[in-house]
C-alpha cells in the first residue's frame, strides 16, 4: 500500500463524484480511515477489498489469487450504496 493506492482511491472517488465522508459511508468505515487511505497509510485488507467492489476495479500492484470477502455487513452497505449511484 502507498502512493499508488492513494492515487487509485482518489481518482475513483472523484470519478464517482463522492466526498470523503460519502466514500466512508459507502464502504462502512470511518472518515479517518478514508483520510489515512488517501494519504497512503495502511488500512485493513477488507477496506481495500470493499473499495475494489465499489470501484469495480482491482487496486494497482495487487495480483491476489483468492481475495477474502469483507464482512457481510460491509457487503450489504456497499450493495445499497452502489444501487444509489447507478
């Protein structure tokens, strides 16, 4: 994780027209988590996995064979928010 992931997050957030608080709500994390992510600081894997699903794009430099799904609650929140964005 680092600057590439931070740029990837910012670019997709801008493409979707979301603010940092809106992205945090869509993924089910705190605003401080999104802020840390966009600075390039480490965050939990489930946050990155949920972002990949929301953005419909794999994060840069990641070639995982079997990604582990995020918590059921996070997936539910993402599904609802994705429906609103369409």
